[in-house]
C-alpha cells in the first residue's frame, strides 16, 4: 500500500465527504424522536419485567430485604 502525504490525504477525504448524502433536518428530527420513543418503550418494558420477576421471586423465596 502506497503512503500518501497528509495534504493529498486531506484532499481525498474532502472529495469523499462531498459525495455523502446527508439527511435533512426533518429526517434527523424524526429519527431522533423515534430513537427516544424506542428508548422509553424499552425502559418501561424492562422495568415492568424486572418488577414482575422481583414479585415472583419474593412470592417463591420470601422477601429478601
């Protein structure tokens, strides 16, 4: 693999970055909202499952606290 001088490397990086199709502000906002919604849904789900398992273990083994 041939070594490239830093100036040529930066030119290549700039050229490749110009080819990237960046998302619009609207697409970014929608994606952010969807990620936050999924985080909230997953948090509620895992909290609920944890509470149910805790209740089940307390029922079987008695309170450990």
